[in-house]
C-alpha cells in the first residue's frame, strides 16, 4: 500500500471534508493548518546534515505547504523525539536553524520533546487566511495557465551527490539540505485572486504536483518541458529529465491560475479538456496518467531513495 492509499482510507473512515490538500482550510477559524514529519534514515541522515540544517529544513517544508495554499505562515509548534546520546548542543543548534528559517514573521510557539530510538521531527504550521483566497487541488479550470516558481531537480541531484560520497557542498547539495520555500510567490497569489485556483508545492516532485492537480480537477495539463526552470548544470546527469520531473524536495510551487493574472513565475503550460498530463518534448508528446506518475514518485513505505 502506498502513502496516497493510506490517506484515502483515513479520509473515508473520518468522513472528513478537510483532508486532501496539503493544508486543512478552517474558514470558521480563519486559518490553514498542516503537519509534516521527518524521520532519521528515511528523510535525512545526520551523516550528511547538521542539526542546524535539520532545524532549518523542518521549518521550510511546513512553511512551503502553508504558502502553497495561498495563506500567510504565522506560527509553528515543533515536536522532537531524540535518542539518549543526543546532547544539549544538538537541540540548541537545531533551534537556531529553525529560527533562521522562520525569519522575522513566523514564530515557534510550542512543541514537545520525547525520547526515541532515533531522531524524529514533527512540525505543525498555522497560516492566516485573512484577506486571502485559499487554493484547492480541485480548482484548475480549462483556459487557465500553469505557472511554476523555483528550480526543479536540484534537490534530487544533491541527494545523489551526497549518496555518492561528494564532500564539497555543491549548489545541488545546498538545495537538498537548505531548501527555500517560495514564500513571496505563494503569498502574492493568495492575496491577488478572487477566482478559484489550484496550487501546491513540488515536495514530491513536479510531475506529482501536476498530476494531482490535473486528476483532482478533472482536466488535462499541457506542459512544455523546455519551459520548466532548472539549473543547466543538471545536464551532467544522463537522466536529468527524470530529475527535473520526478525529483522531490525542491519545494517549488505549481499554480494553475487564470490567464490574465500577472503573478510572476514561469508559464510552462495551459489547461485543456481531457485528463492527466501531456508533456511536450519539442514536437513529441508523452501522456502521463495518474498511474504512470505514481509508479515513478517517491514512496516512503517502500524505502526508495532512503538516506
């Protein structure tokens, strides 16, 4: 069973209208809320990552979810589960990284510390929806354009370099260890639109986000590979196209918005009648169904690409 199947089962059991997007939108409270967990040996290795970088990344992955909903990130709680050999300096460095990722506008307001057999991090993030239109994966419409912010494939390339024993911190490794959420892009869309729109981050890969939006909205996204922004140094990898399309943890944003909206970012395609994703490589078109994409994306429960 894969992650999406677990989520579908949980949603059916709870009969919840809130589960589905990366953030739950609670209009009665005027907030969105999300939670992500990082597990040592699955999402990170302390052989590669400092406590500072772990704290920084733990915050950024949650902030990314909030801004890709269109909300404004405000508060975080952090739960740390630590083995007995972890010392005070680890915790201090972790929170220094978390504080740096928060900047001046986001506050850590609480959390929990417990014992465990290895390091676990779980962050809950709350965003304000005041004066904002919140996105949904179901809101892509025919005639809309597909816009992305951020580079794609860099984090996956950085992970590959780390696993290969690279000792020098390349731009790709930095992208993997210290990702930057597309905060201003997400915020600007949320406060600029009154019409429905779809938006999510690319934490599980660009094609994953495109496919989810297409299938949840019941539309076809026509996307041009040559327009997707990526670091040109990726061409050193024979499979660089797969890194761009399926490499996760870049924390870019995909937004499917009305054609007339000037929101920044890079337009990579348009919404048409049909279902799934048509990817254009020059004159060639490759169609990706939901099943095609799910075969290639990261699956936490099968242990692919663990570090």
